[in-house]
C-alpha cells in the first residue's frame, strides 16, 4: 500500500511540475510583449514614434549603460530609437528604469504607493516589470537586478542575447506593446553564474588581435554585455599569456561598471594572472611557497590592493606553476604547505580589505589532484566556497558532501564544455548535448552545489548553445525538467531563427552534438567503428551524411538576414563535424580494403582527401566570408590528426594506404563478420549464423585485385540458400546478399556452401542455419538464437517503483533515444528488495551462464564514502550487486595505494572485469571517458532455456542506465554493440 501511495505522490509531483513549467523555457516570465495594443497596455512603439526612457543620472553606471542599450535595441527592432532622458521627474508615456534605493524615480513611485517592491526589495538580482498608469516600470533590487530587467525587455521585443556573438537576426516590428500587468523575476537559485575564456590560442586570441588589437577591454565589453543579457554575472578572463588587469587597465574598471563579478582561474590565486607572475619571475623568484613565501605574499598583496574596490571572488590556495600539481608529488607535504598558504592568504585579505576575511567572497577550487587533498582531510575556512569540478570531460566528480551542506560559503562547480589537457583535448566544436548538461547540472544542484557555476567555454565560439542553456538553467534548475530539454532546443532555435524552422534546426543541433558526444572529433580514429559487423560504420556514416544534407537543404530556406547565424550555429558545426567523422570512416575502410587487396581502397583514400579539402573550405568560409569577415581567425583550432592529447601543429589526414592493382583481373572475396579476405587466408570463409527467428541477411563482397573487368559466378549447394545474384562482372567490387528460404530449410541445424568462382579460382563460404520455432510468449521480448543482442534501457517491459523513488526516462540522453535515471537523485542508497527496478523480457536459447553488460554513463565516484552501485538479476534469482566504478578511468591517479591509505573516503577501485571486444580497454583511444560509456559485466545463472525476466535495480541513485547487452560475442566486435532485436508477438 505504501509503495502505491509513494508512487502516486511522485507521479502527482511530476505532473504538477510539468503543469507549472508550461512556458517558454528561455524565460521564467511570460512573454508580455504584444504587437497590437489594448486598453491598459503600454506602448513602446507605434506609428513611427517610440516611448522615451527615463533613468536617474545617479543610478549605477551599468544601469545607465544598459538603458542606452535598450534604446538602441528598440531602434534595432523598429528603426526608431527611444530617446534616453536622465532625470528624476516622471513623465507620462515613458519607460521608467531604476534601482530600488539608488533611483529617486523608483523610490518616489514606491513612496507614493504606486509601485509595490516588497517581492524584490533587498533580494539578490531580482526585478519587477510593471505597467503603472501610462508608464512602464523596470525596477531592480540591485544593480544587476535592474540590468537584467532591462535586457529582459530587450530580448522579448526581439533582440537576442546573441545578436553580436552569433549575428542572431533582430525580429523587426513597427508596433510594440507591453501587456498590462506585473511581472516579478525572483532571485536566481545559483548565486554566481559565469564562464571562463580559456584555451584561447590560436582562435580567440587570433580573432581578438585581428579586430581589436588584442584581448582587451574592447573585447571584454562585448563579453560583459553577453553575460548580462543571459542574466549571468561572473567571469574568469582569458589567461593563456594574457593578464586581464594589466594588459588593459580599463578592463577591470569596465567590468565593475557593467556589473560583472571578476575572478581568476582555479590555479591563479589572489586576483593575480599567471602572466603577471611569469613576466616578473626573475624578480619574484620560484613559484614555491616552501622556499619563496615572502616574495609570493608580496606579489599577492599587490594584486589584492589593485582589485579590492571591485566586485571579485578571490581564488585561494595555489597549484604548481603552469596549472600543474605542486612540488614533487608528495601529497602530505603539499597539504601541509597549502594549509599555510591559505592561512597566510587570509591574513593578507584581512589587511588589504580592512575587515574580517570571512566578509570577502573566496573560493577553493578542488581541481585534479586537489581532490585528493580534500579527500585526505584538507579543508578551508567555512566561509570559503568549495568549488568542486568535473572530470574535464563533463561528468562531475563529486556531489555535495553531506558534511558541507551548512557551509557558510556554500559549494560551487567548475565545469568543462571545452578542454585543453588530460585526458584529451576537446576544443574545436561543440560536443555537449543539452540532455547531458541538464542531467549533470541537476545532479550537482539537487545535492546542494548552488553557490557558483563557472564553465570553461574555451573560445566562447562555437559553444554558444551550451553556454546559453547553462546560464539560463542556472537561474532556476527546477524550471526545466528532463522532459523539457527538447522544448528548450526548439525555444532556443525559435528565439534566433523564428518558429517556422525551429523544430528542424533544433533537431540538427541536437543531433550533431549527440553524434559528436558518441565519439568526439579529437579522439576519432580509423579503427573505432566496425566495418564488418552489424553494418556499424555504414550506419554511423549515414547518420552524419543525412544530417549534413538536411542542414544544407535548410540553409536554402533561411532568410538572408539569418544566413550568417545559421552558418555559425547550425550548418558549420553539423557539416564540418560530419566531414571529420567521415574522414576517419573513409580512412578506416581504406586501411581495411588495402589490407584485403581491394583496388577500391584507393577510392576511399581519395574520398578522405576530398573531405579534407572540404574541411578547409568550410573553415575558410567561417573565417573569411560570413558576416563580412567579422569572425576572421575564430575558427583556427587544429582538429584533425591528433596523436596525443595536445593539439597538433597542423591538420593532417590519418594514414592512408594505396593499392597497386595487379596487371589483370584477380578475384578477391570478403564476407560479413570478418576482416579477412580470400583467397589468401588459411581459415575458411564463413558467414555468421542465420536463424529463422531473426531472418538475417548477410553479404559477400566480390572484389577485384587487378585491372580490367573481373567475371565471377556464385553458386549455392543447397536450394534453401538464396543469393541476390549468381554472376557478374566488376571493375572494383560487387556485393552479393545472402538469405535463407525458411520454407525450404530443414529443421534444426543445417549447413551449406556458397562457391565464388573466377576461372579456376574458387572461394568456398560456409553457411550455417538454425530453424527453430519461436518461443511461446504473450509479451514482446528481446533476444534470439544468434548470440549477442542489445536492449535500449528505455524499452523496458515493466517499471516498478521503489518505496520512495522510481526510474524515469531521460529523453535524448546518451547515444540513442533515451537513458533511464532515478528520480529523485537525492535519495539514500537502497537494497534490491526496496529499490525501484526495470524489467526486460528476454529470450535465452540455452541454460547455464548468461553474460550481461550494463552500459551506463561514466558517472564519477560522486559519493566515495558510500559507493556507486547497481544490481541485476534473472527471474527470481539473487540480485548481483555491481560496483558501478568497474572500468573507471583514474585520470587523476586518485586510487593509488598511497592515496587510498591517506584518504578518509576513497575505496579501492574494483577489478575491471572481462575486457570484451566491445569494451576494447587498452586499445588506442578506448576508455570509458572517450567512449562516453562504461560497461559493467555480470554473469547470471539461467536455469532453463526460454523466456526470462532480466531485472535491473537501483542501489545508488546517480547511476544512469543507457543500454544492456546480453552475451557479448567477441567474434563479432563492434563499438556500439549488436543492434536491438525486439521480437513483437502482438
């Protein structure tokens, strides 16, 4: 009874949440802009005139500047600017802008009882927009609150936050009205929300140098404005050979005027950029606190004195020079040193600011090896924000530890959608999907990580879409559910390109990022996908080619004013990503075919070269043509030819092999399921097993190793073996499809031969067939007689809730249609008997051991003191509890015996388990990180052949299930696993 009540309660909460969130996912406020006015509506523009905007000249400089932006935005939309008047007197028909307590205009309205600001007064970054008589009031609780209110109007009248950074077209209109009413924006759920410009050479730095003379205040003013239009407030500036405060002293002044909170990166303490140290290194001495503490303290003191009057969050502690681990790697000594560093830095803060350092915002970045120090017991004062991090590839390393939930400084997250460094670069293009971002940031937020979200965005471009999502999501993560990620994509597309093609654009952008996440461009390799099993390489190639074709076709439907934005946000990332993926597929096929002696290998080499040239042209168009050359140099990252984690000097093709044809036609034969070729291979050619349940069709490739036309014949020795052709002539290759006439095939197991002939050259191919009746089942099931099969996690036959939790579908997450995750993720661990479970009907043709692989997202060891587990069973068998860290890639060397002995929470990693070919652990560029998939293996005892129920139980709530593979077959290896085999009985 309790289970049923709990489930109904969860269902009601879910329905209520969805009902409350039926809105445009880009904004928490309704769209109050109209194009035809009614009584009581406020007129912004009509009949060639526009409302003036009044702002108190004593309000914040940033508010006055944003007010001028609003006037210009009205001009962008209507071609008539709104005049800005600096005054303290109200005027009929005007827009009144101001900050509570800073604007006489607003305070006068409040005093006269015309404006109630109780809902926002003294709140963080809140605002109210309200029609009052014949005025429109924009009143903010503080400087940024007012600015956000101004830009809220700008966006709703048709000026995208991305009008500059992505050339998003302005939506023109002659008439603009605000619907009569009151619109209150509550404070953000995440206090500090911002980006880190990083890894900025060669692209961002080259672009800045070309257009602004360097990375200076002219560049940053555009970044500040973008952040404010996205209702963000925090920035870590570019630091690769750049010093924000010293390169251009106007930069920090403007940041403060605009209203941007400044910081420095995770390894640049006390508001000092690394470049500020490196250019003074001879005077300061070694970046070593043990031997050079006094000089470093002086250096840090000077930095704080320079910046103390600005709005900052101070990065505490230190790493080694150049963003590496300190010292000689002795954690105990480093912890001892860093404790002293923090104590001395706090003393400096107190002296410079003249107050208790607890009153000055600070953070401690728990990055890479620093996580080990924290796990070993190191900590910082309670008022310092603990900035936890991801694994550099977008999976958070920790949820909020329970002991820190009452921390005065709270907890934050440093997250990467761009990476330069270990485990590998991920820089060139967007490889992050909104469903993944939502799943990870929700996990962080729900656990209590909500003080700071800072995102490494690389060059900013071409990461526009994920930046947009994260900044909007950070305001209220409860407002976008897992079911609304596709809504966000369509709303985002519509906000830039209009509603007509929004669904198509959302699909293209969602798919190119999804396919890139399946295998990121910088870690591509010719040997990732199988060219002989399950048509895997062909299927992947078709996905990319179809996507590129759709993006190209849609460009022809775009209005002229949207073409530049379309190229940047849609066509270039889709088509260029498709080109890179196909280069590696063409190279892989070339390598295989050359090994087999096929003359067609040369065609694939030529295809790779064509695509390489296409990549150059696409890049040139981005850099030289769109927006009149505005983005010159911005697309300069090398992205082809990676041999190690770091960026190569130039784009290069993967290795290609050329085949010199024999002087006369010469027979070659290859079969599905094998990379070998005949004649020339000792093992006999054999196709995978056919069975009457799956009714497979396999292929034989007849190819030419020489010049001229190759005549051939194909003949089967059994009447039940069917061939798509029995003879032909080919200059290069011809594919013969083989299937079985099951009406003629004998019962049970049978064998036959196909013989391919060219003159006296004969190649026999073994055929094995199994004709058995389908098992009796009233329900659909997965499986069959031919070994390995897969099950998408969301295609369950039953979803049974637990006492206070359930499995939910996470649409769009992972490689395929959806994943399954737990709601809510804040639950304590469970036991199988009380846990929510997923059930899958499967057919197993034999009793005995069944090998099961659970494909999960590579969730990190987020709560190491508790563990990360999932359980699986067959029928009513005892559930096997699996340590979900099996296969965990220990990039930061946390789990060494020495670190384990020192840590208060870490537990040894489990044995990897069997290294199935599907996993390919140890092969080049094959880890759970690069694959974006971790495989957990278990062996289950099957009592009888027939229909069974496979059950998957939640043990810990953060595990996300994507796919299940049963009886993986190393004879037919692949990257994605065998396709699903779902037998429909109804």
